C-alpha cells in the first residue's frame, strides 16, 4: 500500500481484543489468550479464519515521519482461541492508525484516497473535508481500481469509464454500470481509524440497491401493463431498475427484438467470441425476483398513443400507462453490386459476432468502415485471421471524431499489427464463388481477397414503426425529447441511441449521442419522470474503446471542433488531446494518461468551462504531465 503510513502486522481481532483506548466497546481492553470472556466472542474471528486472514492492518510504526513511507513486511500471525461460529464472527474491525505522535502525523499526511487491505479483501479509504469514508475499492462496472480515479464534490469517479459513486453512501450517481459500492462503517477514536467490513461485502465488491417487488403479476391481466419499455438495451434496463429502486411496485414489461436478456452490447465488437451468457447484465433470477417481465423476440409494429396501446408483429396487443421508447439503431448495410452474397455481416447480436470470428480464423477479412466498431473488429481479428484489411472513405481512421493527428497515430498502431488500409475509397462490388464471398472490388479499381466482410459504416435510428403514431420524429428519424426525456406525447418517453436531447453543458444544443454511458443516464431520468420527480439529464458524455490492449478514453462533445492541442507523445501512444471550438475546450481524449479524462469529465460536470488559453499555456510550460491545474488540487 502506498501513502504516508508505515504499517506493521497486528493480530486479526476486533477492537475488543486490542489495547484499550478508553471505555468504548469499540476498543476495549485486550484479554490474554487464556482469559477470553463471553463478551469477546462476538468480535473475534475463529482461529482458522484468523490464520487465513492474517494481513497487515495499518498500525503506524513509531519513529520519524520519513520512516513511515514503506510498510513493514512482517508475517507474524496471531493466535485466537477456537470459538463457536456465529454470524457475528464473520465481521471484524481493522485498526488503520494507532496512537502516538507518529500516528497524528500520519493522519495529517493521509492521502485523499487509499486502498487498505483488510485480510478478506481491500477497501477504499477516503478522507474528504476532514472525514473518513470506507467503500468498495473496485468499480462494479469492469473492476477498475477507484484509488486511481478522481475525488471531487463528494464522489469518486472511475478512471476507466467515468462511473461516479457517492462517498457517503456508496450509491452509483453516474454511469456506466448498474451496481453501487458497499459502504463500510468508519469510527474515529483518539486518532484511531476503525473500519467494519463483512467478509461477503469485501469479496463481492458490488451492491445492488434495494428494490420493490411487483405486486401486480401478469397472471391477472396479460393484455395490460403499467409501464411498457420498448428496447432492452442499457436505457431500457436502467429505466426498469430505477422504477423498482424508487419503490414502483406495479407491472413492468420490457420487450426486445433480441432472443437474449439484456446484455453488454459494447463487448460485441471488442471480444467477438464471447458467449451470450457471458454478456448478460443480469441473470434470469434477477428479473424473476423483481417482477420485471422480458418479452424476447418481440417486435412492436404500431403504437396507438390515443388508446395507449401497442401492437406486436404476431398480433398481440398490450395496453400501457407509461411508455419508454428505447429501440436503439439498425446498422447500415452496403448498397453495392453483390451485397446479397454469403459471409457479409453487420455486428448487432452475439450470434453475429460469434459467427464472424468462427469464419475468420485463418481466412482473409475485409472490414468496411474505420469508425469505432470497424476498428475494434479489425484489432480483435488480427491474431485470428490470415489477413485483415480496412476500407474507409476518409483519409484517416476516426478523422471526424478524433482529428487527423490522433487518427494517423492510431492507424500506425494498426499497421504495426499487420492491418492493411485502403483509404479514400469505397466498395463497388462484392464478388462470390459458389455463392460465398471471394473478393471485394474497390472504386479505386483495387481488388482485395476476402472470405469474410464486416460492415461498420454507421447506423440509423430504428424508429420506422413510429411514423404513423403521432410521436414526433425529426428528418433523420430520431425522436426529439426534452431534458426530462419526454416526447411530444404526454406519458411517452424516449431514451438511448434513437433520441436527440438538449445537452445541458453545451447550451442545451440538441444532439444525438449514441454512447452506452449516455443511454444509462437517459433511462434513469425517464424513470424518475414517470414518477413525477422532475429530473433533468445533465451527465457529461463519456466513451471508451480498446484496441491491441490499449484503451482510449473520451469525454465531452467535440463535434465541429476547429483545433486539437496535443500534450504527450503520439508516437508512443501516451497523450491527451484537447478538442477546442473557439476559446472553449469541448472534448478530451487520451491514451495511457489516466485519470485525465475522468478529471476533465468531473470539471465539466461541475459547470466550469476549460479555456483554450489555459491548455496552451500548460502544454507550453509543463514537463511533468501534471494536470492538477484543472481543479486546483491533485486527484
């Protein structure tokens, strides 16, 4: 463990087994091994548990401050008597700093966030405004170490994907992810810090919020529901969970075109051979326990807003009181000659992804489109396919999103991994042999061998079924909503990839942001307003991608940027890019520069603007890469 405290081994016992620091039952006198009283039984581990769990627990060693920088490595074990196991025996208190002049200095120099080992697992110990808080140390989303994140405004933000957790409660406040952190009790006595943590909570590292259960089961009247959610992606699932978390106990029906329960869709293009059950966001038992009905392979064909009724493709009709539209988007397909040949794919379902990786092994693959999906697929297939080629209309990958300089740096990384690029051209024909793809012909007259083709050229909102409904659509087919995710029809809400909404920190500009994290936030706001809570969407966009073991993170909304300021080394892929429009920073991207993107997201979420001049001065004079100027203090 890093930080200012020097640590050495203490016996694994509750405070009742430690030296006395007064008359508090939290830290009573320690009996000898032969003098265990009945009073101490509840607070001591069984002998076998104590030996298995014996770890450094954080007593400050005496001596000068400089000597406290490195933990001691003693492995001395304590001897506890064998006790009758009870539930109370599975809870222990750990002493994090002891008395004396040395421990007072340790308290003074305690870092704002620190991981602390408690034998069964770690906790994140946070000191904020003079108060200590203890939380789970890993983000429940993908397991990022929160100690490397950003502490600000009473919450800690994940360094990888931007999820935020309240340090007082452990509750999830911003997305992605579904679960919150465990919050552990902390007590301070005479400059001693005690943390109480159960074995189960330490090992699980995630907490599902308390939810209501359905008291109106479908068996009563299957043709009617209180809340109908069309689409079972992130927006739909979070809407359903939020309703239950807020105490809503009536019927909820979630319908989806997929054959699977809600799953982690971003992983489809990052890990193509992952099986559907590994992608599931919640198990079947979860939906059964909380009365969230999921209709799979259910396609809505019409919505009757006058009578509050939807019709499915099979003729089934369902009435609703509140409706959430979260249909997502449909991938664009090629319109060239030969588009009907076999082994040409878009990636929309786990079955699509699994089939691509199966057919691509040892074969020639062409990926059409150098956006996020196309580049993620190309990166994943390089070690499995014989060859991978990328066809793109732009000069560089990600040009419109990340700019030419960053795009070229990423393109070089791909070329170093044997990916061949055909830029500033399109597909004119797909040629087949015995009905299966054999060659891709480009408008530049080049012919590329191909056994498998993956098309990633964008998507369109899947809102065709709404055209005659009276629910407003814009010229591109998106559903316009207000800050409360309400459509033009009372009682009808929309969220996810198919909506345009006012982005608060960009002067309420109407935008479409098809990010996984944004869909989570919109689903929650929609649920809150179904319950008349008058919530507004205010989250800062945050996205990520992973290629060849390197992660790129991005926050903000940089569309239409007019300049890019780079700090770091693009050649080494260790950089942060500031995207500016006029005098304001509108977005930031980084690789190997954590937690800068999370720090910027927190600054933007606070309402503060970052000026271009600030960034230019930093890049001109900085040599250390320190970004503390963003908030006035380090992370």
